[in-house]
C-alpha cells in the first residue's frame, strides 16, 4: 500500500473532484476475465469461490476485496399496493444507468477522506436499480451496494462497453471468451459469473452492446444459462441489462436479446431517439406483454444530458413501461449540472437537484409542477420539472426496527452525539442511513392539503451522528405534517421511539407523527433546546398494529435540526463478534491527523458461496471508535467489513487506539471492541505537479516526476520491444514489462522510471518495433531512444511534408509513434503509414497495432541507452505535452542494451583460495573468456584445500570500474548481486550476460573461524563482507565496523 500523494492544489482548495480515495486501493487487476478465471479455477478445485490467497495471487488484497463486497442482504419492499398515487402502476421501475462519483474505473464512489463534491445518491426511494456505468464488471463499490440493498434496490456490478459500430471496442474477444465450453459441453464461465456476483454481493451485469455479435448463438445461450443458474441458486433479482442500437422490440430483437418469460436472455434498454424516449415504446411494450407474456424486463431509455424535449409524454401513453435514465460516462448528469461555490453549498444543491428530478421542482411529490416536462431545463435547477414521481411509484423497505441519523454518507467532519471527533471530511455510502420514502411530503397538519411554508432538507451544517442531519425550517403555524417513511413495522408492547433534535432559533413544537391501522397519532417531543437532546416516546399503545407511516408534526416558527429517529421493538439480540481486527493501516497523514484503512473479519455464518450476510449474523452495522482523552468516541460506521476512517487527530510522536465492534439488529447491543494501536508516521509528501525543480539537467519532464494521474480510464499496461521483419510485417520474440498478461496500470504516477531494473536487448543494425499496450482510446504512443547518450531525446532527423507525412533517419531519437499529425487532418505513424483518425483512434489496441518499426544504427557503440515510452496526444516532446496528465497520459523509461551483431560478453573472475572455470578454462580478472550474449552460462567453482564455497558475487554490465555505477547522464551501467550458495556449480542468468561479467566467489575455511589478528592496515586494503556475503566496506574505506565476525579474502575473521 502506497501513501497517498497530496496535490498542492488540493491543499489550496483547488483539487481534482473526488480525488480523496484514489490511492487507497489496488483495483487494477479486478477485471472481468481475470476474476472469472479465478472463480473458474476455484470451481475446478471443487469450490464456489477463491481463497484470499488466490485473490492475492492476482494482486488484490483481502482488505480491498472487502471494499468491493456487500454483506447487506437486499431488503424486501413494503406493501407496493400502498402508494401516494394509486393510479400509478405499482411495479413500474426506474433504472439509473449512470456512474457514481466523478471519473472512470478505479476508486470512484469508494470510501475516501474528502467531503468536497463526493457523490451521495439519496433517491433510492424511486431507484429500483443502479447501473454503475463508470465501472467494469466486479468493480462497483460495495458501499453503494450496501446503500442500495438497505433500500430494496439493486446495484449492478458494472458494465461492459462495445462500440464497434462506431469504430470503437470490438465485442469479439468477449464473445470468444464466454463461448468457451468444458468437456461436458457447458459454458465454462456461467457458474463463475454467478458465483462471483453472489460472492461480491452485486446484483447483475450491464452491457453497452453497440456491436453486432449480441445475437450470436453462443452469446444468447450463455446469457440464458446465467438466468437459469441464478434461478437454481435462488439468486433473487439477478439481471443482465443490454443496450443496443435498437429502439424497439419485436420478434427478431426478442430472439436475440429478450428471450421468453421462462428463458430470459437480458433486461432490455430500448435505445433513445436523439436522446428522447422512443416512439416505439408502446409497440415494444405490447409485444413484450402480449406476445412474450412478460414486460417486466423492458425499459424505455432516456438520455438525461438535458431534460427538455425528451418526449416525456410517452410515459403517459405507455403507463406501465419501466424507465432507464442514462447519462453519462464519468458522472451522472444531475451531478454534472449541479453548481455551488462552496462544497457545502454544492452538496445541498446536488440533493436539491436529485429531489427536483424525482419529487418534482417543488420538492414535494404531492405538489408536482404542472408545466410541460419537455420544457424543463437544468438552467433553473429543474424547478418546473414534474419529476419522475408523476409516472413512477415511491419505494420503501422499512419493515423492522430502524434507526436513522439522516446521514447521507459524507460530511465535513464526523460527529459523535453532536461533537466533532475528526478534523476533516469523509465519504462512505455504506454509512448512509435508509432514505426517507417521501422527499418531502409536507401537508397542513391533519390534512392532505400541501403545506408550502415549511421546508425539509438534508444539511451538513451540523450532525448528531455522522455528517448530516434533517433540517425543518419555516412558518408551520398551527401545524405542518412532514411524512417521511412508509413502513411495515409490527408494533408490540415494548415498541418505543427515540428522537434527538435541537433548535437553531424560534420556539417550534415538535411531535413524532405515526400512522397505524390507518389512524394518525402524535407523540410530543419535550421542549427542544438549543443543544442536542433526546426524547424517548412510548408507542406501546400501538401494540398489535402495523406502523404504516412515520414523520413529524411541527407547529410554530421552526428552525430545527433532527439528528436521530429510531423505532425499536425492545427485543435484545446478541450480534456476532469481531473475529479478528486484521488491518489498521495509515493511508494518508498530515502534521496533525491520520486517515486509516481498516479491515476485520466476523465470527459468523458463511454459506457455500462465501456469503456472510450481516442480518444472518444479527448485525446491523459496525462502529469505529477511537480512545480520546480517556473516552471512547465514534469516528465512523459502516455496514461493510472494511472502511476508511478519515482525519483522526494525531500529532507527531503520538499514537492512538482505534477499535471496531458490531452492533446488533436490535440497534443497542454491541459486541466487545477489538483495539489496535496506530503510531504517527510521516506526513504525506506534498506534490506540486508543476514543480520541476530538482530534476537535474538530463531527461527533463514537463511535470513533477511524482505528479499523480488526473484520470483513471487511460493508462499504460505494458511496454516492450519486438524483433520485426519489415518485409513480412511480422513481429516476434517480444521482450515485455511487466512480464504478465494482466490489464492493470503499471504506475500510479504519470511517470515511471524502471531504468534500474528493466533492460531490453537489441542488436546494432537490427529492426525492432516498440510495444505499448494501454487501457483507453484516442491517444498516441511514442517511443524515444537517446542514441548519443547526451541526456535528452532529440527530434533531429525527423521531418514532415506539407501533408504530415513523416521521414526519419536511423539516428533519429524519435524511434516510433503510432499516430501523429502536424495539421490535425492527415495522420501517419512513424513509418509514414496513413492512419485514419476517425476509424482507428476509437479502436482497442490502436497504439499497439500502429507503433512504427525502427532500425538500430548499424555502427552504434555497444552499451546501455535510455528508452522512453510515452502515451500522449499528438505531441513529440518527450517530456510530455501540456495536457498529458489531464488526458491520462503516461511516461515510462527503461534501458536498451545494444550489442554488436557478432558481439560477445567478456567473463572473468576474481578468486582467492580457489578458482572459477568454464569448462577447462580458468577465469581471471583480465576478463579472458568470451561468451554468447543473453544466454545463461554455467561455471564451476573449485575451492582450495581446507576451503569450501560460501557464495558468489556477480557484477555485470558496462564500465565495471565505474564505482558510481551510472554514466554522465545518470543511466545505470552495471548491476551486482550476491548469491548465497554452497554449490560448486553456478549458472549465470541470461539477463546478466551483457557487456562484461565479473564473478567473485567466496571461498571460506571449512573448519570455523580463523581468529588471526588482522591489522587495521590489512583490513583497509581489502573488501570486507558480512556472513551473508554482502559487501559492508570497500577496500580503502576508513569507516569503522562494529565488532564481530566478517569475511576477508575468503576467510572468516574477527574484528
């Protein structure tokens, strides 16, 4: 785990949106194919899910797995027949096929330590499904799944994007992957897919399939098999949603994407028409309902980039069809259109924007604006939009004892009983409380007449527990009823309610409002003071009845905050305890605080699919506590088994104790707290991306070398070098870094220097082609080699004609590029091959396929040369364009070992008290043996009488006499390694067979320590090694060594 790097701009209040969590996790290897292969491996081993060690084998830690998982079972809806507008079809659903957070891939939407413009989606009271559009399969945050499931909604695991119809990503690789069958003829990845979704606690998959193969027989059969397997597993709510180019459903489309009532293929997202709801919605619905007998999986689509002119009236004509709202790739359009100068203002406006989109521009589903929906705009924050409540019924899942602090899932601080316990912002959707059913249903007291003088809103200005609370403000007069929740709670003789409130001003009266058995009752809250106070209310008089509505009645002039509403049945249930508090790791620190990443396990029930639901373990949530001034204070809570706790106060030289406990479904009983101690570390390094001072004169970058990425959807996955045959256009013998087939980014920063360890081999006069694979589209790849070793990459030798067609010489240090233009119209690769901008940039692997080949200069001196790979947009500056970070570019440096066509490697040995031989030839310090380059070489070590082999040191590369090990421009020249061995045979690895190789064997006395006294002069004249064979002092050094046993001249000696 790497420390989080802070942007200087962020400290100045100018940081990138939602940047807080991006370095807290390692999700790069969580890709569809990698995860499915892992679950297939588990299946073949007789298990339904991988071990934590197997997850670790693909680079995903146990802690990070828990951030993807949800242990919250999806709640059942409460009485859909009881709804605000009984004319609406009770089963009509809204599917928000939108992103979470602000960005693509990575940790967007995951818990973090910023408040800022973090995305808290709170309209679950109308949202039946959420599409996780900016995440791939198995990448959606478990914290969002928790929030969805608490409210009875589905959270899809992510989406797969094919856009081959527009020159983009092809569906062929995925089709070929899922079409694979086992020896029994079953699709290999059906069970792994279902098992993975069940293990992670996600509810399905989403396709943007703008390509042709969705009707392929194997594709259709595979997805039918997924539904069948889900049904066998009692995986309720599983769904596979598909969006294609088609805006209607008929016989042909149904056979390919919809299926039958008994054999579903997908849920279908009807393509919008120019962004508007399709006019084919009615005929499509009728076909699904009447011919197929099931229209529940059909959705009319609308693109919410704008609200006006979207053919909303179609929802009036087709009264039962479901609705999908799409928009857009990196953030949802409600988020994108929200404005606010301060973070708190932005957050309040974002909640208002959500309310207006769903509850209508008056923020009251009983008072919908009556104007034309197609005339509404974002410009006035949707105040004239009637809201989806005009067509869609509200949803609730409150059917048992429940508690809300009106916590939306973020805050400028964390509060414990009204007191700040942290010193900065936080974000965690898993901490979000069950949202109100109605936003906001306010009547004049005792009536169904809309009240327009009292307002309700979430606010971050204060909180009782968490980061937000409910604010009730306005002139309520003789009374206003704020109906918050539709419920299905069975009241008993022990049922009580608790309300915590405070008054900011005014003298309003507050009462709990309850409807049970269709009868409304109020329970007065004691006089509300200017500080937080709790009132306990006896509801035993409702015993035997169902509590159907819960809210508040307000009288007088109100400016109230409500920080807690609890309804409890009085039962006591012991929760499962914390089994092990596994991790409490610092992921970010300032001079005065620390942010921790926590992970624990639960001593609970685990089913055969690896699931362990909180409610099966009698757990409602987990509380994170800190010891502060002798007291235990809460600093976070979550429903997940891992969390980020943000900005805990901790100064230099101090330590703190942080603990976790489970809290029962009875909302009051808790397990014992397990504690861990965290010590103060070093504050995060503050990086100014534009500060290039200290780079030195060579290989300058145009940004700070430690500057982080600004986007996560584009990144380099591999760099390498092919041998290339221009006559046949064939590549072979790829040398690649990293040497794996993972599709993960290789650097968290925009620059990666691997010159200390990665060396590609090349031969003077031979032809090669750079290999650069990356995630994303619409970028160019460049490769440079500093042929004259002057510490910079020159464009000399590269020219373009008036049509951008390039010509380059062999000595040109711009050795390759995939696509470049001098006029933005005509594009070529470095071999002057015409590149069609419109069709090639949107394709996967466009850089990998289009990088040009080059010839190593024939008379180049053997040695090590710096090579640079650059992912950028149309820019020849090896230091990066002005937009490289904004565009998601990368720069990676390696070395190239250039050898003569018939070049040999000189091998020698510096041996005392024995000898080193290759065959019959004894090696000497004069480097007297010539060997093949890049091929391993076996040597024999023969110790003198009374001596034995204790190890061998190897030094290889160029200019071995250069003590610094680097040349004048900072490029590595040689490497050294000490191998502990007692074998007389040693094989020099192929990677070490470059330039010159010097071996220094350690021949030691076989019979213990030679205790002969060593004079200081003798000691200084020789290299001194420790007993592990590591050089601890060079000959000539006067550095004092601690008393002990060492090796000198192959003998053990005592200093």
